[in-house]
C-alpha cells in the first residue's frame, strides 16, 4: 500500500502532489511541481530555476602528497640548498640558548650586607645577610674578611648603602643596580614572570599568525622587534621598565623559536626530522653551557644584555636568503608561489626539470588558478581525533616542565640541608648536565621505541621518581626516628637527590619530546597553532618556578603531589596517541584525522589486529544519518569497520 507523504508548502499552504513522479523544483515557496511548464507565482509570471554551481573539483592528490612526490623531486636533504637552509635554522639556536638562560645571571639574588664605614674605610656596622642563591634560598655567609652578624631582625633592612657579592660572574646585575632586596625582593620574581609570560603569549599569537601569513614573515618581524625591545632593555631606568620590556622581548623570542621549529620540521623528510631537531637542541644547550663564560667576559648586566641581542642583527639577512616554507605553500594551495619556489630550488640545486618523473610542475600549472585555503587552529575543535591528540600532548608538556621544577627544588633544596652545594656554577652546570644527558638518551630510545613508546617510557620514569620521592622518603623518615633503625637523615637526603636526578632527567625528555611529537602529528595548515599551544603549555609549566618562589615555597608539597597525579593520567593518555615515526607529515586536517593508533608491540602472525589500519579507516562524520550508514554497510561488516568472523 502506497504511503501518502504530503507536506505543507513553505508559504502557500498547498499540499504537494504524490511523490511518485514529482520533480523537486521548489523555488521561493518550496512546493514541488510535476513535469510540464514551469510554475507561476501569484501574479502569473513564470519562475525561473536558479542553476546551482557545481562543486569545486578536489585538488590533485599528487600536489598534496609533499613527502611522497614533491620532496623526492627536489632531492630531499640531498640538495645543497636544502642543507643550507637547515644549517640556517641551526645557527640562531645558540643565541636563543643565551636568551632563555639569561635570567639566571641578570636576576640572580646575590649575597649582600649593609656597609657603614668610617672615614678610614674600616668596618663599623652590622651586616644584614639574606638567603640568596639562584633559587632564592642559599648561602647566608658574608664575604671573607667581614664580620659575621650576631643576629638579624627587621631593622637590618634599614640601610643607606648596600654592598653585594654577585656569584654569577657579573660585577653588577639588575638586583644590585636597583636594590631589589628586603621589601623589594618580590620585584625580582615579577621580572622573572615577564619573560615567561611574554613567551606564553608569543607562542599562542605568533603560531596563529604563522598559519595565516606564513612562517617567514613571522620570523623576520620577530627578529626586527626583538632587536628593538632587547636593546632597549639594556637602557632601562627602573625595574618597571625592565620587566615591561622583557615581556615584549619574550613575545618576540617566541616568534623566532616557533617559526624556526616549524621551518626545520617542514624542510625534512620523515627519516631525518628527529635528528635535525635534536641537533638544534644540542646547539641551544651549548648556549646554556657558554653563558657563564659570556657573563664573566661582559661583567655588567647591560653589556651582557646587548651582547645577547646583537647577534640577531645577522638574522635580518634571512629576508633575502631564506624562503617561505614550500610545504606550507603547497598545503594552503598557493600554487603560483609554490611553482616559483620549486624553480628556485631546482636552480639552486642545479637540477633539471626533466627529473620530474611524477609530473609535479605540470600539475602545478593546471591548479595554479586555485584560491588559497588557509585554516585557523580553531578549526581543530570540530575534529574527531586531532584535538584530543593535541590536548594530550599539551598536558604532557605542562606536566613535564612543571614537575621538573619540583625535582630541581628537591635536589638543590628549599632548605639549606637539602642542597648538594652552595656554589652557583656547580648548581648551574649540574642542571645543564642533566638536560644534556636527557637529550643524549632520547636519541637511541626514540630511535628504537618510536615517539609514543619513548614518551611513555620517560613518563613512567618520571612518575616512579615522583611517587618514590613523595612516599618512600616519608617512610624512610619515620623509620629513621626509631632508635634501632640504623638510618640517619643523610640516607634520606641521598635518596632524595637520587630520585630528583632521575626525575629531572626523565621530565626534561617528556617536555622536549611532547613538543616534537605535536609538531609531527599536527597538520601543516595549522602546525603553527598546534606548536603554539604545546609550547605555551610548556611555558605554563616553567611559570610554576617563580610562582613558588614568590610564595616562599608555601604549598610546595601539594604542588608536587598534583603534578605526580598528572603523570599517572598522562601515562594512560599517551596510549591513545598515534605513532608518527617514519610517517609522512599530515598536510591538511583530513590527513591529521587519518593518523591511526598502532599497538606498541607488533601483533603475532595470524592474530587479528585490534586497531584499524589506514586502509580500513572509515569516515564516521555521517554516523547521525542512520539510513545512509545502514545502506553502506555490508552484512558481514561490523559497525566499527572490522570484518565479522
């Protein structure tokens, strides 16, 4: 029996004719008309149907397969021009290392005392010692040859002239120039905030701009403005001006770091991405190791600041010698600019276009009239898997860099008895050495286990070190109080230092690997925004250090407990991430959605895999249309795309 399916017309209220044989030609009122002359409106005039433009043809898949077609045509990293560009992304890493670790010298809390001398220069007053090392607490001993105070009270801060003993190789720094001690000591922590907050906002904003206008403009404008703000920092007349300018310096430094990171990733074929990134990390750490010597040569903080910033002048030549990212141009369908850049690559590498076996250049000429398609990072909210991957890596980055400070405080000590040394250079190089060892260990681990396996291993080590330090040390402390236990506080301190070293080692690897992992799984069209999110999360983790110092380490234990819980959550979430080792970089959001999760261990022969492969992956965007889905699924196929047994 035929079912009468009549509907009311949109405006006129006329019933539609039977659906069998009707032709949908609704215009204006929405009524369908049978075959015959076109319908007429109330005035008797014929209504002309508006032709619907055909959908735009999809872009050639050859042009969207950058790693499979375009990069082999250009010679990969074998081309001389590509190797030159990679080298140009490495060189600024040394200066970036100087800038990132400059706070340890510019804002180091020196030992200080009040000087009251008679006309002959003899000491005649009291000293006002303050705990002052690079972490805010430390040596309370005055310089040799000076009397030691018998006691201290609030009146010791009432002094006309202060004298300082700076241990960071400088004769004068920001603290000694403006007497940022006693009641003004909090301004030092605000000055430390300024650079980190500038980095956070810089990563978020410049990442989005890099996806919209390109990596090259962001890099060049960041260089110009860091020269302006960085050199003006050296001319600051008070600490307020210093902190404000350091915010803008950090903002511009974030643009340089992010754009170079993206350019470096997008230049490399799949097998060389990790190696190229790690070389840049080693060069940046070389800047960290050389920073004490540079400070000792400069002697004054203003000279040191100028020496750190001036090398960025050389990066102004990048406007002439460094091109835009070809991968980003191709992914955003800017094919006219892409063709010019490909011809530039072939000319620089002395290649012939006859080597274009797959026909990349002819395909470019066919698609050259296409309009560019640029995407903002907010588009990731509508995805099914991509946003989850980015959020997981952001939490990993935040946890890695946040808990790193907890381990550092346990090793260096927020109490004098926990410190392994009171020497500034010993503390500084201990931290740098642990970071270097962490990067060295990452190379074989990631090469063997992959990105996801390496990240999981380092996160497990971090969680174990944190939980053992929080739980086992408390247990040891209870037993050490028993008369027959045979344990002393020194045993507890040694365990604390050992767990702290392991925790710093693994947490540094977690933070670095999370940033690199996010750069690989984020599509090219939004890679700047994805990198900005994960780098900003790392900045929030680093920001916990000056926050804890500002509150005089109050809530330190709770701070450590929270991050220890986060490590357990991250271990579970890492298992949900895809593996990007030796995989082509995703170019658009659809490619990023098709990154599948693979088991950590390969399944045995004949065993049914539990996770989908790329060939079996289905598009679930239309699950709400049950009728369409039921028609498209065969009888022997389950709803998740797997073959039924």
